[in-house]
């Protein structure tokens, strides 16, 4: 059994090395169809062991991908985009999965869980989809759609199967903030141009909805979200997307409360296990100061998140805020133990977000925790050496001064010596160092002042102590004048 990995490219020099590494784990051949790159894409593909073919771009993604299929010789095809790659755990599972089902004649392929991540930070973006990426190389399986192309079974045989691929996850960087608006503008232009020619496709409403939402045209996004909900055609595994776009668009365009609540109720009825909707609605209600409603929605969203979360779900982005706000409500009721537990869950979900950590530490202050307790709590969440710099920086602004010094000692970058004196409670030494720094600055200003304009000299005078401006027999004045003299001589 032979597996072909296929991709179409244009100026993918940034993404292609990672794609090649991902596909090389299981593929017997790698097919790269280039549509007119002007960067090093073609050279990178050839050096990476791929076969490279040229396709003249005709504004038709399906045509380019079907051309790639025609070059492949494998029994099965793994066809991803250049900005997609399998997770380290998933790559080695691809071939065993295909081999397991290869002999089942009715099995045409697999639907893979795709998770959107930020290409610059690697952070989950809170959106995911189920996509058809693995299928037999067969005449009846082809790509359809000049834009937002997808795989279809053209045989008419309803007995053909596409199943969810257990244990496989694709990461996708194509929706990263720094590139998504540009791509959406391109896609919207192609969609509108085709529709102006009278060529309408069954998933147009869905794709127009996404384009307008990304471009922050929320009335249009809401309009097409409603059309997508009314349509019988939706991408497999993305049934929740029109509900989410409609709800968020209505909130962002400041629609009436009744309209937002109605959209929320419809979404909850359609997808009762989806945590995203109550968390979105809870955030809206909290921002409107409907705190009782918000807490009820947050609690339901947290329950669903803990029971049904899948990597990439938007609930993973919203849940930390829900924990914090439920914690704030618990603290107001005087339930400090519950408040701490909720804040700790938020910190565990997003441990390197300094403002969230600061909120948690301030709550520990309110409960009367001492430095030893704080260190014990934080060591249960963080690596005391790897995360030492973050912990020291946040603790340095709180009353837990000894805990800040504990982590500063383990950090690669340390507080200044004066800051350490202050944290240790040695105010005298800190003050002496501050005076020394001020005198040094004043001495430099006095020694170098003649080299500046009159206006600049006036500004520098503000730095000088009285001992530099008038005659005095005081010991500190004499010491300052000697220092200025030494500096002045050293500059000649």
C-alpha cells in the first residue's frame, strides 16, 4: 500500500519545510504543485524530496488540487494545505490507520480534527473544524469548488463511507491574526466575482459569513449566518459555526437584548453539549451587568467545558475568564475557599498570563496567606526554576516580598541590587544606593554641562543638588565637588 502526500503552493517558503517534515513521517511520495511562486518554495520542495509540478493559476483551487491528484501514484492520498501539519503524536498514526481500513472496500477516507493556532505564538485560537484530508486515490473522489474547495464523492453511491479519524489532529496556521484579513479579502473578492457571473455554490453563504465576520462587517456576517443556518448544506463537522458567528456578530453590533438571547436559545437547543455558547452569552451578560444571568451561563459553560472539551474549542479561550468571574462572585459572597479554587483553575489554564496570575496572588493576600504558603501554592502550579522570572516579577509588586526573592534567586534575570534590598526590608541600604546613583548622575551632568546648549544646561540643572549650585563648607558638598572635578579631568 502506497501513500501520496499532496499540496498546492504559492509563496509558501515559510510553511513548506514544516509540511515536508510532517508528511515525510508516513508518505511514500510527496507531490507539490506550484501555482506561481516567486520565493524559494520550489527549491525547498525539491531539496526536501518532493516531486514538483507547475500549474498555471486560473483562480480555481479545485482545478489545481485535482491536477495534483492526477500526478499522484499512491493508493491513498493525504491532501492538506501548506499551512497545515499533523501534531507530533498524530503523524506516526496515519499509516497504521489507513492500513487498518485499506481492505474495507466501502471506506473512502477519513475526516480529521483541525485546530487553528497562531503561527507566531503557537497559541490555540479557539476555533476548530472537521476536515476531509485523507482519502483513496479513486476516479470518483475529486475536489469541487473554485474557492473553499472540498472533496466530494461523485459516484452517486451512497454506500461510500468517510469516518472520523480517531487520534489524529491537524494544526492550521492559516487563520493567524497577521494574515487572516488579507486572505479573507482575497476570498471575498473571488466569491463575489463568481456570484456576479451567476455562479452560486451550495456553501457560499457559509463562506461569505466567515469572510464578513473576519473583516468585522458584523451586519453582513449575521445576515449570511442566518442564511447558512437555513441552508441544508454545511461543511461536515462545522455545524456550530453559523450559530457562533450569529451570536457573536449580534453582540458586537450591539443588537437588542431580546435578539441576542433568542440566538443564544436557538444555539443551545441545536447543540446542547457545546460549551462555547453559554460562555459567550455569559461574557455578554457580565458586560451588560446582568450578573445573575452571567453567573448561571458561566456555570453551565464550565460544566460543559469540563465534560466535552476538545482541543481547539473556543471554550478553551473563554473558560479562564469564566472561572475568574465566578471566583469574583464567590469572593463577594464571602466564599473565599471557592474563590481561590476557581481562580487557581483559571491560572492553570493560562499560567503565563501575568495579569491573571496577579489577580490570583492578590486574592491570596486577601485571605491572609504568608510567603511560605504562597510559595507552596505556586510550586504546585509552576516549575519553580523555569517560571521563576515570571513569578518573581509578579510577586515583586505585592506584599509577598520574601516569595519574590525566593523566585528571583532562581531566575536567569534578577532584580536590581537596590530592589533586592527593598524586598528584604533593608531600606537604609536601598536609600544609600539611591543617593549614590543620584550623586553620580548629578556629577556627570555638572562635568559635561559645558558641552550642551544653554537650554539643555538649564534642563540639566534640575538634576543637580544644591551643593553644585552654591558655595558650601558641608562635607557632602565638598565630596560632590571633588567627584565633579575628577570626572571633568578624566574627560580632557
